[in-house]
């Protein structure tokens, strides 16, 4: 366990836990919305098991009046209604912070919580200095109370009865469903947040269901009165001051953000096979399969349209395929028909897409694979976080073919990168892998309204709709200097072409002629050089901090949040630290990176994997290797807290490899 | 509407050198397909032929329509993707028996559940042709074609029964050397509303020395009276078999009868339509149930940007659901 | 020979925390399996249970025999590999309906062609449980379980018919909550010589609110006379159905009858043995046909080195064929 | 076309061509055997289309009294019986070399050969300075005759009739089958090789079929008499002198060599799905499924055997799977049962094995994947050569898990490496990918008798057969310092364990505990460090030439042959050139390579791929990048000839990237 301390930054860390299926998620979402509604920025992280009911899940929500892009390890307010959550997390509550718990469970034995792994049991009993078989919940509570943590025992069942009277419902199985929101309400009362924000949150959480909102509000009021009536000492920490105003913000998680971006981007065909954490995006799209079109503009017609009917509403076809092989192949088929097409998956699914990817590369078919990385290898840690697939994506598939790999650092980037991914795919006629991860997928943030003002849809080179000669000689794979050949959609008059995974000639027919082979191989590979030369450097890398620094952090993907938060936290202490975020991983932006790192004395590679994949890639492409590593591969995203400690360790002590262990 | 141009069989020919072995049954399938496209008077650019990998997989290169030669075993997902993106296209998938029933069996089975309006033709030659004659999933156990080091160890799959069980709504068998009959089947398969499947018995003279043209033709069993060969193949029509479902109540019975009929093999091999059920809604219709303008406004004809290249989908309503209030 | 130790149901339990949802049908399958292992008096170390990925895939962790939890859809190849390497093992494969009939359908179909002597059990719950309730291949079109945003768009596969067509030589259906009946089926499946398949109707109370325990039990349709529920499930035995093939000549007829029977669904769901054919040689026997000592001397018991760790296979004879003379 | 010249080395290059299905292969094999039988070393290269009948195939056989490990581009003797072969290859015949052709075809038009690709047609007509439509075979013959090539017109059909009379068979379709051997015999006559060697070769080629051998010998005699009677001028080149002696050599191709090595290694379970060029190996093993065991030794019993029956013959189960996914998964299943198991495939098949590979990595299951690379990407050039999959194998599969990748440079190495692959797999309990390629698979060489004298079968750590406690607590994944845990085979009493692709505890049960995760991840990854530290450097790299050189060739795999031949050819000219062959690609032998290349001024990366994969890998692992590249990706292996030219170009002119184009 870390050394707990209250950060200088104005952040408030709230956590709720409970067994899966007991409403932890909706409680946390309601809390996050409440707090956002009250004017804060929030960052929420969800942790859950690969299990439907019974295992422990928890949700951390950090609120701030400034930036917040990661969680803390230290908890200000721990909200629980079962014993397990206390056993697991109470030790992380800050002195002066508080724990809400069910007072009827204080006698609960550690040994009776079958979902606790042996190392947790061992850790808890060691901290308490007792035999595991002797430990009860009250021991933990006493222990943390000794560390100045404030205790808020709640008589949930009594209160539930009271609520039952008020709403005229006494069935316990029914009433129990209100416990989660009651716990949230208790925390709000302790934190002194006006319950009217909760009302908005409940309307959002239980959309449409007035009665449910009402009952939950009754429960919230009831517990509020209880808390205010029973406790006098509240937390040593207060939420920083904000003035709630009409901010144009949204509260979303990553799969929703990407789903919306796909609709905006013009993606009209998405395939998937269920997999955590990717399938939420597809399920979202299924739900939004029909959406309005801007009717007050002049459309650019797709190449295939023969002056047809134009609907007022667009639609996206979302297909649940029989497996991920079918998923990518269907998307490629749709793309051949001229449609922006994508598939979303996670590691195991991506592992099945190798041949489809290679076929798209060989046949120059644009297709986007949205890859939500999760803990690997194999089935791994299916609901946990990792950045373990990057080198695989770059080398994925037998033989050599061009592809683009980009990675988003946060949800805002994820939105625009989604659109960029399709633009790259169509412009360079190749598969694009958009790397995201479980942390982006399942985190909740307050996001400003995404702006489409600067968004351009680039569809690349197309041949004229009406092609001259009966179609026997349209050269789909015409040799060109750039490597790009104008394409047509299936169904275009005069555009008949052939496609094959075999090496082929300009028409798309199989060939084994060595000279055609060389020409085609070179044509395809030239496109990757083209992409490298055309894509502006701002889309390839981002730099934070002092460019002239000689101490650099290098990283990619969702570590961006904790890194920026940690840098902010280290303001005044480590102002000389600069951060290079690599956003385009393939083709690798070697030149600008060499330029930046040329004089670096310290290059700290921060990644959520075992082997420091970006470090390896950078060395492969620039001969520059990281000098230090901060890595984490236990399935949980970096907290700002541990990154601050790790950075200090690296910089002050010169530690070569720090492995972070926070949960 | 652009006026349709007149087409003939030659319209559907390409000048690509055909490198199938002399006498290969694939030639019959190719010409039956070209004939049916011509007779249906389809515009070449409105047709897309997809294929898997194998000797059979080369077929699209010989047909003058959009020709997509995909991956081994994956022809159905590619074809279905294209069809759903643009239901205006006439989509035909072809492939080998190894391709469709070996490595592709998962797609074969699951595609039946969708009833997408395409036609799928399997070149059933009992061998993996292009990899030099290993046993394919349709070769019966104990058979030893000349390319096998020993007798085939696996039982055979019955493609007709498998297709019916999987949910294909038009299931037929053709014979590569009865091109006229096969052409009619292909026409019906294309015209069928829903997922059609045709199992084509295709002699592979190079590797399958058991199921040869002569064998199908019954050259080895002459009628003692006439001295003429008694073909092993007969037409379902010729025995008054009718596999067409005309109302819901007939489904189970017709299905069962078709499956039973498909067990008929050996020296009496029926060809023709085993089962046809036009009453099942297509996948396209099922999409239409919640996206009513899908039929007229499918993905391939939707504009996605305006003349200034800006996105045209309105996302504000969706965003609104997540707005913090 | 080592003496077999006496076993009981508890022998087959582990102390791993079981994290299936309360009321899940998987519990019934687990205990039926444990009971059958005990009743067959199998030694735990001679049994290996393989599974796919899904809620069902966790089963091996709860059984005290070798437990191999493989990949999504791939349980059959793993299990078959182990069995062929060591035919002495009792090998049982389990998995979800999505696992076996969605992503794994290709292996499902092709395994039937081999008739390896293993048992395969599918937990048929109509949903992809572990990924939160998407429609599985056995859910009928138009059904909307509570986890689905809209009605299921795909038709359902009929696992019984598919298994019979694929070539499984023992095909049965059980019900997760009739553990005694299921236990008997499992015992028969294990004892069957060849590839056995049991489709187990498994309520998933969390995501499938249509095919619930109550629904199977007919709680919604009470007999007006007695006031008692009329279960939707009935036993094939109870109607005198006999699916066992006793000589070759019966095969087609019994197969067809079994397939027809399997179309019976809706409010009358038969459980029991649909089809059983012990006359087909197993894959192991087929190997034995050209490697006569395979049965007694399979890969897993062959020494490959001597005490000095040198290879023991003689390659000289093989080399000789390539000697330059 | 290259500048043709007769090399200093005593090599004789013979080529035969013809349409597929016309017996080119057996003719070439008969020739190779004949020449080997006459006392020469041979290297034969087979080129063919992804087609069963009709397309052009050819076979080059180089004979030498010294080393021969690659082909030449220049032909001494071109043997043909169709027009296409002459059109394609006559221009490569050396002055003073000869062409055998069918005299009845001299009027054949270039335009009538439909299997010639447009670039070939263009090239031929350009060389001849004629319109393509005007070119006839005789034009080519005249042209090369002008270049001092000797012509040997053969009246095949007349001779066939004569043969027909002799053997009492006049059916043309039957007699035609003798043409290929007649062509071979003609060449032997011209080269002055005694026909008695051919007799041995025919007995080998048509094993058991006495009558066929007899008829072919009659045909050979007939044409021999014709040649000796009709021509007086023979070649300017002679085979070098050898004394035929009883050499203990074998003539084999790569798939056979590897198949035999698998039997020797103790592999008892092999799976495959048909694919070129890998499946020949499995078909060979199917044929050799039962083999004798050494009965005069004491066996070490496998852990599972309970004092059972031991057969006099071993057997290997070879399963043709339904696809490559099943292939690897079955092999892993068999391995769990304690058996050495493997699968053999090529690129597209390997692309389907990602998940199986990852599962084996996660569960520490030894399994060998024999990967015969071929032209990619996608279906690519299915029957052609490439080294395009290496970086893919190293990064194959989502997430991070250990694996070993080794590559053989020639058939002798392939034999021992096959055994090593199983030793590594069992010793380190991980998947091993053994990289081979089409060139090794389909080339024919004279090989010395493989010796098993130094071969040790290493099976790694096993737990005792009889384990104590009822089996509920055998720790299959016990934490150890080395990372290796003793294993058992399924079926072992007391050894019950669990396995799962999920992260797991020491017993093999699923866990998501972060501390166990870290420990397990580290345990697994330690094994790769162990392998790195234990595997002797001689197994990792080979060095040829002067170690103190500052001019280095770096390469891997089957380029070894042409590189060594080229270096030999450059003796006296480029004696300062040294060659580093990397044999173990993962874990990469960074330390010895850095040591060797530290002072190199010139590092020439020679590979058969587009992107210089070894160069990339070396840079990734050592920061040392190649300075020059000689690459080839047209699907045909390097000839010694072009490599000599390319090396001169790089060294003399400093050319940075040479792309070889030979056929
Ligand atoms: C993934 C993969 N595995 C293997 C192959 C090699 N392969 C090419 S064709 C073929 C079999 C063809 O048999 P079939 O599908 O019956 O077609 P046919 O040649 O008989 O028409 C195979 C296995 C491949 N291309 N891809
Ligand atoms: C290749 C791959 N794709 C997707 C997944 C995600 N996944 C895990 S469980 C599951 C479905 C489980 O459904 P089913 O097989 O019916 O089993 P159940 O949970 O219902 O028992 C899926 C799709 C995976 N593990 N691997
Ligand atoms: S191998 Fe058989 S299937 Fe292939 S082209 Fe030749 S005859 Fe036809
Ligand atoms: S989700 Fe359904 S199948 Fe899975 S454990 Fe829960 S009840 Fe069982
Ligand atoms: Mg075939
Ligand atoms: Mg299921």
C-alpha cells in the first residue's frame, strides 16, 4: 500500500464498491452526474471482474474544479454497503476522509468473504496483525479510525423500512435495489452537496422512469435526514469551490464517444462479435442505428448513387457476426461497396482478424479496426486494462502490407481520431487500426461538446462515376507515382474490377510475374511513405512541457491522463520534465522524434505493459532507446498518485525500471 | 434510371487465361453461371461474384462482373457485407467444398440464420483441388482417391441436409456437366428472395478418380437391355418431387422430406431443388423493420458529407442524452 | 495396475468459489456431471474436462479432475487433441451455445465427421452470458430477452438436427434442472463409444427472461383441472421414442426420425436421447486400421528417448529410401 | 536480364521447364539423382505456379564437385520440350551452353502461349526487336545461336514412335509421358554422363514400378543414340571431374528432412491443414506414421506410462484438421497429454493460429509450429518464396507472452533445428516457432547422413509421476526463481491441475488479483531470460569469414546458401567480407551481435523481403542498424549470381539498397 497523502491539487476522490449486480455502476454514474451537474469536472474509473454477479466491483470518481484525467490512489470518501468493499479499500482512505458502511455488518468475518483472493486476505490480516480467521470488519474500522479516518455507520435496513413505509412497498428484495442510491446520497450529505443535483442525475440514470426516480429520491431524502441528524463531524476535505453554470458539457464513457464519432464520420457499416470491453460501442450503435441528417446542406453524393431517393434519416447497419473473422471480412465486403466500414474488438478478436487485415492491405481496401486493448495474453484479464497489443498491431498478419496505427490519449482525442481513422483509411486505401483500451472504454468523464467545425471528411481518390469502356479495362490497381489508384464502389457502371489476395495485375487479376509483383509491392508500400510525408506532425505527436528539456517522458495512449495529472502535480518540483506523446505509431514519426529527443539525457518510457513496447518501437525506428521505464501490467490503469511517486523515484534515485502496483 | 444494355453470354466472359485442368467440372459451372446472368439480363456492373480460395476460387476472374476473390473459407462474410451495404447488387458467392464446409463451416452454418438475399454455390469435388487432392469434407469415409496415401478417415458431411438445418431457404443440387439444368437452378437461386444454396457435383478429373464424369454418367453400369449407361444422377422433377413451401404449415414437413431425400446417395443421386421457402423474411427486410428507409437508402447510397466535405449526420440529439444539466 | 480408489460426488468437488449467478442453470449441469463421474466410478486423474469461454467455460474449475479452460469456440479441437494423444483419458468437453454454435460452429460440424470417443455438452441458454446477454445462435428470431435492445434478428439453429447431420453418433437433450435425468444422459454419453453430444437447456435467470425455469416448468399454463403447471418439457422415453440404431439398415430411418423429432419445439420440448448409433467406428479405431498398436501404444505412452536421453526412433529405414546409390 | 558469365567456380547449371502436369518435377528429380549418383553435389530449385495443370514450371539443378547451396542465373544446359520454356529461359543460356528443344515447334508463335504474362511477352519481343505478334520460337533460337548458344533440336514425336515400336505401345497419350525423361536423357548424352546413373535414378523415381523404369530406359537409350548420332558439337562446359564413390549421401527436399527429424525428435502428434508449401511435410508423416523403435536400449518411460505394453514400433498421429485454428489447438491439447506435438503451416495458416499460440504461451504448454514462409501478404504468391513473416512471429498474438523463434539456414540445420525446437519447447514450456520457407521446402539437395550422435532429447522439468495428495493441490504453475514449474501430463495420478487462458494462480484457477497477476506475468517472462542465458551462443548465431572484418553481411534463414556461395565466388576479390547468420531470432542474441558488429563500418542486410525485417529487429534490440540492404521480394530465391553482382554494387558503389530481380 502506498503512503497516503492529500495532494496539493484540488481533487476529491470518491469511491463506491459492492458486489457485481448490486448497482455499483448506476450509483457511481448517478454520483458522477450529480457532481458534474454541480459544476465539477469528473473522471471516473470502473473496475470489475469477468463475472456477472457476485464478484467485487468498484468505481472511483475524482472531482475537480480544474483538470482531472486520472484517479488518485487515496480516497477521500469511501461509500460501501457490503463488508468486502471495506476490507478491500478502507486502508486507502485518507486521514480526515470517511467511510460509509452498513452498521449491521461490523461482525462480518474476513474469512466469510469468499470472493476475496488469498493475497488480499493475507494483506489485510498482516496490516491488522491478526490471524486471518480472527479478522472481523470492525477490526478494519477500528484500525482506520486509529488513522484518523471518520466512520459513518448506516443502519441500511432500518432506513429501508422507513423508505418502504413512505413509498408503500415493503418487499425487501425490491427495497434493496434502493440501497446503492442511498449510499450515494449519504456521501453527498456528508460532502455537503445539494440533493437537487442528484435529482437531475437520477432522471438521467433512470431515463423516462419517473416512478423509479421518485422512489430513489425518497430514499435519498430519508438517508440525508439520517446522516444530518446522526453525524456531526464531517470530512476534513471539502470539494473545491465552483460556481455551477450552464456549461456545455456531457458525461460519457469512451465507447459512447467513439460510437458518436463513427456516426459523425459517416461510418455506415459496423460489425462486431461480443467482447469486453469493445462490444458496448456496437451495442450503442445498434441502439442509434437511425439518426437524423442535416437537411439544410447540399450533399455530396456517393459515387454509386444514381440520383436516388435521399432519406431524411441516415442509418447504420450493425451486424453481430458469428465470430471476429466474419466481422472484419464483412466490414471489408461493405467497404468494397463504397461504404465507410469498421469493426470494433479487443485482443482475442483482433487475433482472429489477421487474414482479413492482410486481405484488405493487399487489395487496398479502407477499413477501420477499433481495438480496445485489455489485459492479455490469451483470455488474460478480460475486464482489465492494458496496453499490450501495440507491437502486435504493427506487425499483424503474415507478409508485408501497409497499415496505419494510431492511438488516442483520451476521450476527446478518441472522438477526433475516430474520424481521422476513416480519413486515413480512405485516403491511403489501407486498413487503419485505432488503438484504444479498457481505461478509455470504461472511464467516465465530463467532456466539452465535440466540435465538427474543423472536421473534414476525406474520401480519397475515386474514379469518375461513369467509366468509359464497358468495364473490361478499368484499372483498379493502376500504377501511380504516389501508389494510390482511383477506386470505385461495386455497382459502379464501367468500373468493373477484380480483387484477390493473390498478387495481382492492374486489373486485379492473379499474377505471378516477378516484375508485376515488384511493381505492385512497391506501389502498395509507397502509400505508407506517402502517409508518413503527408500527415501533419501535430497528428503524429504531441508535446507537453518544455521542448528544450533534457528529461523526457515518452508514452502513448491513455497513459496521457495520469501523466499530465502527475506533471501538474509535480509543478514547482519537476518543471523540467517534458512529455512526448506518440499518437501515430505506424508509420512511426521518426524524424520529429529524433529531433526532439536528440539531446535528451533521460528518456522515461511510461507504459501499461510488461515489455515497454513503445520503447522497443522507438529504438527500432530511431535507434534511441529509453533510459528508464515506468511500467504497470497488473490490469489497472495508473493512478496519478503512483505515477508521481514513480517519477520521483526514477528522477531522484535513477531507478531504471519501476513497476507500479496500484489497484 | 440508366437504360439497361442488352447482354449475352459473351458479355460475361473475360479474356483472362483459364488455367483449370482440361475436363474440370468447373468449366461447366462457369458457363452455367454466365448463361444464367445473360438469361436474367443482368447488367454486369450490378453483379458481384465473390469466391473463396481453391481451384473454384479462381472463377470470378473468368466472369465479366465485379469479381472478388477472397480468403480461404471466408467468401460468405465478404459477400454478405457487400450485399448488406448495397442490397441493389446481385451477389453470388462461390467456393470449394473444402472452402465452404471445412475451414468455412462456421460461416456456412451461421449464414443460414440470416437469410441474406444472395446465392451460394459450392463446387463439390470431394477433394482439396488446389492443394493437390487431400480429402475434402464431402468425400466419404473409406474412399481412396488416387491422390490420397490411404483411405479417407473422416465421414462425409451432407451439404444439402446441413444447409436446410442451417436455415437456407433455397437448397438445391446441380451437376457440373448438366449445364442447362444447372443454369436453371442458378437462375432460380438468384431470383429466390433469401439465401440460396446450390451444391454442385463437380468432377475433378485430376485428383478424384472415383467421382468422375463417367461414374456420374453410369458408364460402368450399362443397362443389359439397351447397352446404354444408366446414369447415377436423376432429376427430382422427374420423380415429381416438389420441395417448395407454399404456406407456413408445410415448413416442417417439407424440410424433413428434403433432409430425408438428401440422404439418398450412392447409386441414385438426385439433383434439383430439395427445398425452397420464400416465406421467411430476408435479413434486409428484418433490418427494414427498425430502419424503415434502409431498403431505399442503404449504406452505399447514403451521402456522408456535404459539398464542403463536412459531415452531414446530426449528432446533437444523441449528445443531448448525455448532457449535464 | 494401480487399484482404483472409491469415489463419491464430493471427490469431484473443488473449493474454488463458484461465481455463477444465483439460480443459474449451470449449477444443475455441474452437479449432474459430478454425479455421473461418481456413479461411473471414474478415477479423477483419468478424467479431463475441457471448456470454452463463457459462464459455462468456468465449469472445469469447479470439478476435481484435470480441468482445461480453453479458448472461445475452440474446446473441441483441444479436447480431441488430448484424447487422440491419450485415448485412455475420459474426455468431456463443455461450453456455451455461443461458444459451440456461433464462433465454434466450424469445429462443431467437422468434429462430427471424426467420431472421436468424447462427450460434448452445450449449455444452451439462448444468450451470450458472460458478455452480458447478446443473442446466441439458439435464440429464436423475434425474441427479445431483457438484455437485447431489440428483437433478435437471426433465426435459431437447431443443435440436435445439426449434430445428427454432422455425424455425431449419440445425440441427446437434457434439462439443467432435471439433474437426475441429465446425470443419466451424461453417463450414457460418456459410455457411448464415439462422439456424443448433449444439448442442455440451461436457464440463465440474469439475461434470458423468456426461457426461465418457470417457463420450462409451465408455470404460466396451469392445467384447468388440477391447477398444476403443465411443464413444457417431456421425456422422449415417456412417449416410447427409441433413437438407438441396432443395425446398419436402420440408420437413415432413425436419423430422419430424430431430425423430425428435433423440430418439435415451442410448447412441447422433448428431452432424452434422440439418436444413438454405436455401429460407427471411432476415430481411434480408424487410426488403428493402419497403426495397429495405436490402441495399446498411443502417443502419450510411447517412450521417445532412452536412459541416455538419445532418440529411440529408428530413422535409417526411412533415410534409405532417399539414399543416393 | 543479367550479364551472363561463366563463374570461376566449378558449377554446372542445368534447367528443365514445361507446363505443370507434364512431368517436369520427376524429370528434374531423376536428373538430380543421376548426377548425385555420378558423384556430384547438387542443389535443385523448383519453381511452379499456384495451378494444377497448364502453367509453366521449371527446375534448376546446379551440380558441383564442391559446395553448392544455391542456383546460378546462367544456364549451361537448358532442357525443354515445349515452346514456352524456350521463350522464357533461352536468354539465360551461357555462350557455349546449349538448348534442347522440340524441333517441330520452331514455328510456334509467342502470341499463342497464353500462359506468358504480358511483361514476359514484352521483354522477349524487345530483346528480339520485333513486334510481339511476329515473334516465333525460331527467332529466339536464332537470337541465342547468335550469342554462341548451341542448339539441339529433337524430333520428339519421331523418336517417340520409335520407342513405341520398341516397347510395343503406340498410344500417343501414353508415350507422351516418356518425353520428360527423354529430354533428361538427351541432356545427359550431351553432357556425356553415363546412362547407367540414370537407371539408378529411375529406380528411385518410379520406385517399385519395374515396367515404367524399363520403358523410360528404352526411351532414354533411343534418344541417346539419336543425340550421339546427330550432333557433333557439344557444350563448351564440362562437368568437373569427380570419382564416383560410395558416399553416404541422400537426396531430399526440405519437407522430407524436417519430417524425418520430427520422427527422430519424438514428435508423436502432428496436425495440419493443407497449404503450400507446408503440407508436403505432413503428407510425408502420414505416410511414415508407423516406424521401428530401437529395441536394444532401455527406454526412459514417459511420465504417464504405468508400466505398460511397449510396442516394437512407434506411431505418430497425423490429423488433417478442419482449419489451422483447430490444427494448433489440437496440437496443444495433445501436448497437455504429455506428447511432443507440432503443427506445420504457412503464412495464412499461421495468421489463424494467434489465439492458440497465446493460449499455449499463457499456459506454458510446449508446442512447435513449423512455419514454411511463402510469398505474402494475404494469399500472395502461394507457391513462391519469401522471408516475410519473421517480425510477425516475434510479435504474434495479442498481449505479451514468451515464445522462441528460430530459423534454419539450410536443410542440415533444418534437421537439427527441428529437434532443437522441441527441446526448447519442452525445456522452456512455451511455443516455439521454427521458421523455414518455400526455398528450403521445395529445394532438393544432396545431404550427408544426419547424425543422431550428438542429439539429446531434453524434456525439461517434470513432476514426479506419483504425487502426494489426492491432486487438489498440485501446483502446476508454482512460482520458481527460474520461472519454470515442474509439469505433469493429463492422466497422471495426483497431478490434477487446471489450465486457463485467463490469468491464473499456481493451481491454474482464474484470478484477477493484481499481485498474483504480476507474479505470474513475471514468472512467465523470466523464462525467456532463462532461455537467453542458457542457450549457447553457437545455437544463436553463426559467423563465416574473418571475425575481425569491418564489412559484415547480416542475414537469417535460407539466404545462407546463396550468401556462402557468393562469398566463395568472391574469394580473392572480397576476402574481407564476413557473414553473421542469426539463427535464434527471439530471444534476440543482442550481446554477441553487438560484440561482433561494434566496429563494423559496413553492415549489409541481405533478406528476402521488402522491409529488411532482420535489420529492423537488430536495430530494435541493439540500436545498430544496417548500413546497406540487398533485398528481394519477387517470390524467387536469390541466385548466387545476382548476389555476387549486388554485393559488388554495394561495396564498390556504396549503393544503399539493391533490389534483386532474378527469376
Ligand atoms: C488459411 C488457409 N489455409 C490453407 C490454404 C491453402 N489452400 C489453398 S486452396 C485450398 C483447398 C482448396 O480446396 P477446395 O476448397 O475444396 O477448393 P477446390 O480447389 O477443390 O476447388 C487450401 C487448403 C489457404 N489458402 N488459406
Ligand atoms: C475470440 C473471442 N471473442 C470474444 C470473446 C468474448 N466472449 C467471452 S464469453 C463470450 C460469450 C459467451 O457466450 P456463450 O458461449 O453462450 O457462453 P455462456 O456465457 O452463455 O455460458 C464471448 C463472446 C472471447 N473471449 N474470445
Ligand atoms: S485440380 Fe481438379 S478441381 Fe482443380 S482445376 Fe484441376 S480438375 Fe479442376
Ligand atoms: S449470466 Fe446467466 S449463464 Fe451466466 S452465470 Fe449468470 S445466470 Fe448463469
Ligand atoms: Mg474441392
Ligand atoms: Mg450461452
